[in-house]
C-alpha cells in the first residue's frame, strides 16, 4: 500500500522544520558552548564569592578556561565594550587556571565575574544576531509557517535573564520550564 498526498499548485516541497532547526543549531553551536561554560563558571564564582570556597573557585577556573577557549571569534574590543576586565583578558586568561593555589580576593573574583558576564553577553548577542538572520531568511520562504519558524528558533540559553547577564536564577529557570510545559500542552495561562 502506498499513500500519495495530493499536490497543490504552488506547493514545491514540504518545509523540513527539524532540519532547519538543526542547521541553525550547528551555526550557533560555538556560542552555545561558550554560554554553557560561562553560566557554569558564573554559578561557581558566585558561590565562591559568597562562601570563600576554593572548590567553587576551582570549578569556576575550569569553566572560565573553557569559555575563553570557546570565545576565540569574540574580539577583545567587543569583550571590553561589554565590561570585561582588561587585566583578566590581556594575557592572564592563558594562565588563570594555574595562577591561584587558594581563593583569590573578592576584588579579583569580581573582575573574573565581570569578564565572564562580558563573554556571555557578547556570545548571546552574536547568537541572537544569527538567529534573527535565519528567521528573516526562513520567513521569506512561503513553505515555512511563521509559528513553526519561531518554535524552531527558540533557544532558551540565548534569552537574557531579568538581571541582564547570566546565568539564570533557579526561579527563572523554573518559570521558563513551566512556560514551556504550558505551551506544549496548549494552556496559555
């Protein structure tokens, strides 16, 4: 048995939304990795600042190194404009993972934190610019439903938290999750 769907005039082909999303994901993957690393580093550096816990600081160092390594296409100018500390970016970023054998001063940790926030901000902005370009291209294709395009381009990691920089608080993550569940079930409350 073979099912054949009728062809309608003007229907060129089925719009493959999952393939479109996957293509966009591949394009923004470097920024996604940077955002993931900076969110983890920020969570750990915030804990280190609050508790003076070296283990938290050490975890932040590892994630900071990942964020810096992944941010290769982010220019120093963009990062400095976004609030990165020049001392952290200029040369010390390479050896920051082995620079401290104990928890550094709060001032140094705050400089690391502001640099991480700048890296995150620039990465999020670059990703959102690409997502917007992809949205414009997709919406020009009459085979793509605008609602499907919006759903395909929903990447929560690139939404900005209420404070403006990352990471999201647990309450914000929970709210986003609940909103997502309501959307999936069709409830708009």
